[in-house]
């Protein structure tokens, strides 16, 4: 259940004190494309660095189960709402130059170097039944929360962990215990990913509506960005790590 507009408005109106700016985000996990799979649901959670603090909204949630329809035979539509407000004193690690579709947040007269994975990211996990009716993961993915005010849309390339051998793959299929992360938040981090074998599987589309407060007052200039650029990694960066 998402929080109402009053909570976000209250957080924005209250401000965060001297040297603090606010970033309010609402939107929805719109849809997914997972060829060969149906009756899927998704979970989301936000991951952020120590410079960021949530002040309103929900940090995690779980959607309804959705099925493909005759109108959209390849698309699973969730339209699941997301809403959260962050406060921070440092935009380091936000979606900045160099990230796909990123805006340009900088203090006048200085250059901004993003900190690794410090800015808020949304992690999406998609689940559905296998042949035996067990819920198994159908995809993991993550994307940075846009930092530029306005409406944004992101398409996330999803992936699933793979077994390291054919025997393990058969055993996991037979028992219904597919490889998965114990904590989906690791998707937004780099530690250990180089030894994880994964396979690309599906896409999820998310829309964001972003409002900021007190950034101009603190000397940060957020310039417009291309708000329709998909966040799709290169092919060689998805299949194996």
C-alpha cells in the first residue's frame, strides 16, 4: 500500500534544515516482458548510501500477480505505485553524467564525481510459478533513481543466477530450488558480482516523477536530460560475470 500525496507534500514542505535538500519520487512499476512466463508478481526495495535518508513513503513493497492478456500477449502489466522522499546533504552517487539517461547535477564552479552506488537505487525482483507450482525468481534488476525534476521512464534488463553445472541445474529444476540471492539488495552492489554466473531474462519498465527542493538554494544546478533513454547494459555485461 503506497502512502498518500499528503505524506510526500508534508515531507517537502517541512524541509530538512540548513544544507539539506530533498528529492521526492513517485511513479509506478508499469510492466514487464518475460517470454515464456506468465502469472508473475514483483517486489521492489530501495538501496542508498549513508548520505541519503528516507523521510516519507515506502522503502519496499510487493505487487499483485498479473497475467498476459489478448490485448497485450507479450506484456505483463502491474502499474504498481512507488512513492518515497529522500533528504541528503551530498548529491554524490546520484544519476549523473556517465550513467545512461542521467542528468547533470553539479555545484557551480565545481565538478562532481559520483560515489560508487551511493545514490538511491530501486531493486526489482520478479517471481512466478515453475512447472511444479513453486515460486521461483524470474529476474533481478536495478536502476538509479533519476535526479532531474520531471517525468522519466527506465527499462531495466533483468537477469537470473545460473547453476554452475548441468547436474546442479537439473537438481534445482527437479527440487524447485532455483539459484537466487538471499538478499536482492546485492543486485545494486558490486561486491562478489564478478564470480556470479547469470543469464539475461526479460525487461521491466518503470516510470518516475521527480521533484526536488532547496537544490538551487545550495548552489546545485540540475540540467535537463533525455528522459526516455532505456537503462539497458551491454550484452557482454549481462550474460556472465
